[in-house]
C-alpha cells in the first residue's frame, strides 16, 4: 500500500525545496510523486504552430522521490509519518503515526 496518494498535502523534508508545503498531483511509478510547484526545471521547447504553442523556456515540475516528502498533519501543523491500520472488516486505512487519527483524502 502506497502511503502517499494523489491529492495528499505533503511537506518536502529534503532537497532544494525543503520546507515547502504543496499538493501531490500524481504518482510516477512505485517510488516517485509529482508535487505542485516543487522540483521545477527549465525546459527549452520549440514552437509548434499545429498545437498553437509558442517556443521558449518553460518551467515544469519533475517527480521527486517519496522518501523526500512527508504527509502534512493539519491537527498538529507539522509533517507526520504514515501508518496502516487493519480494520475489523479486513480493509486497510492510513493513519497518522503521532496521533493515530485516520487520514481523510
């Protein structure tokens, strides 16, 4: 079970964007996540008149390893770790490690 899901609010805990809080836009593979406004790179693009795209330098987000982000706990206002709890009906739910509260998406 992936502990970081699309739509989660995360805090970057390592790298150039350390301390930035943003939303997960997508998952890339098993280990990487795409976070809004984090790990920006400059991409030089050619103009494409068929798609009405101008050329130039474009900033775009690149995936970051999931070990470099931690889920944001709104109750404590800090980054938190994620645990998994097994319910009585056999389903798994994600919980905050510090408080044991269930994570709502």
